[in-house]
């Protein structure tokens, strides 16, 4: 086989170059070009390793999945762990990524094959201390403190490991590269090596990834394209619950969310997230409303609080926690112009209780009702949930999955839901309060 000509890669952005240059012409970084390792793929002109197969003759997958021992995590993964899949778990430092991976690894080690935990950041003694705190016995769970990927995969072959957990991808390295661990070239090549092993041996691989300041996985952007599933563990430092959010899944629906609670003995599943977010709600207080956002395919009830007070500044303040500030300004303009609420000389503060972020327009009506309730000093109905999008003309627009949202509200114990009329009277057909515009909805809720 002829030797491949050397190629070069930028450690800052991952761009490839035919020759070494002092500055990358893609990201303009200086002294970031290093030689890339030879590609394992054969060069052009060689006989391919396997002939092309007609799609109809490709054997269908059996669809078998392995349970992680945590039903909520299985639901986020699309029903369980697929053999040969590469799963990336990202999150802020200290959010609980290593705790979650260690719990999953211990559960999977109880199966027919052992589990290999590649500890590239911590020593085996540190892993043992965490396992004792979590109540994990550690049988059939092998800890391997190593940073070289090839050595770890050799140990996995020796143990015939059924699952591999890598903590973390930014601290392992490929010996063929001269660059330091965590660089773009090292992260990409390490991920490719793990991916080839996972597919060839049908071994699921969990990979922990650090995140940058803007909340994305550190390293090359192609890392998220290489893996099969991308999970983000999110949470506020002042709250005990965590959100495990799926943003990519080749084997199931994306944007599923599991709610976990961090305890002294590890992460525990929350079977009823709506009850968690509404546990301390004071329904008799003005300025409180209940929204029903969709987190993946699951509706969740969450409290929205608003405080409206006369401003002492020439320019009133508008602050939002857990809600888009630009959308809040739009809703305040609609309330002022279409609903007749003089908010131009008032400060407005909006908070989504529990640290949850409302990203969809279906929460518009609940936010508007909370603001109107605080301004008038009248609490909405005790067991009323608001679902709907607010338009610039003050009209209420229907949102997807309305039936599922109403059913979840009733399951939690809410007697009524305030909905847009919708096409063909859909809101009234669901046995809920139906309003055509925002002013009518406010009069119904604050009557």
C-alpha cells in the first residue's frame, strides 16, 4: 500500500490543510496547524474491504436494546441502549456527569458481560470513594486509570467488556498524534477510534464531554456529528434536580427530557416532574400562573411568577429568568396595546420556578396571565392551567399537542385549562375554557 502524503489539521477549528502554514486561513489562529495521523481508510485505487450491498439485501437490525437500570434514562435514549452505539454526555463541571455514568455503568455491569470504566481524569481510589457513597458494590465493573485509547480498547478486548465508559473524551489521547489531550485533533481521532470499536464489536460506549462557556461540547463541532446520541445534563447550582436532555438520537426521538434529583446517594429519577415543580406554589397569591410546556414528548406543568411594580427610573426594567427577555418585551407590548394594561411606567419581573427554561410559544398565555394578575392584584383560578400562543394582534393561537397537555394537567389535578378557541372549536371540544383573544382570556382567568 503506498504511503499517504502527510496532511495537517488546525487544532483550533479542525480545518484540514495540504501543507503546514503559520496561520489557519479558516479561523485565523496562529501556530495551530499540526500534522494529522494517517487515515485508517485505504487510499484511492485499492480494493475496498467489502463490496457494495443492495439495500434490500442488508440484514435488518434485531432492534434489541439494553436497559440502563434507570427507566427515565431509557426513555431519553429511545427505549434503551442500542448495541454498538456511541453516546456523548455533556454538562457543566460538577453537574453530575461522572456520577450518572458510574451509576449506569454499575447497572449495566450486572448483565452478562462486564463493564470497563476508563478513568482518564481520576484515580481508581477516587472512583472507589464515589462508588461507596453511591452504594455501588462494583462487581464486574472494572476501573482502568489510563489516558491512551488504544491501551484501553486492548483491555476491553481482554475483559470482553459489554459496555465501555470513557471519562472524559478531553483527557484521552491517541499515541500517533503529538498534540496534547483535549486538542481538536486528539478529540476527533479518539472519538473516531472509539466509534470504530463500538461498531465493529457491537459494544455500547459512553463518552463524557466537557462544555464551553456558551454551553456546547468542547472540542471540534464534528464530535457531535460523529456520535449516535448527544445528551446534556443541565441544572441550576441552587436546585437539586437535573434535566437530562437529548438533543440528537439516531435510534429514537430527540429532545426527550428526564428529570433527575441529586441526592447524597446519587441521582434518582423523578417520576412526576409536574408535582416537583408545583410543590411549593401559593395558588392564592397574585402574579402566579401555570404553564404546560412540552419537554420532548412529555408535557410538564410549571409555575410562572410575575411581579409588576411602579418604576422609580425613567426607563422601566424588564427582567426574566427562564424565559426569553425579547419575547417578554413583545408580550408586554401586546398587553399594553391590546389588553389595555398601562405597563409603560412599571417594572416587570418574570421567573420560571424550578430553574426550567420555557423555549416554546405555548407558554405565552401563562406569562401574560401572570403579569396581568400581578398588575391587577387578583389571583387566577386555583386549579387553572394556561396553554396558548399570543399573537401581535392580541389573538390566541393553538399549539401542538394540546390534547396531551390537557390530559397531563387533569392528571396532576387541575380542573380547567384556558385554551385558544382553535380551529373548529378545538378548545371547547376538550372541555376547557376557550378564549379568542388575550383580553377575553384575562377576564376569564381573573374574574
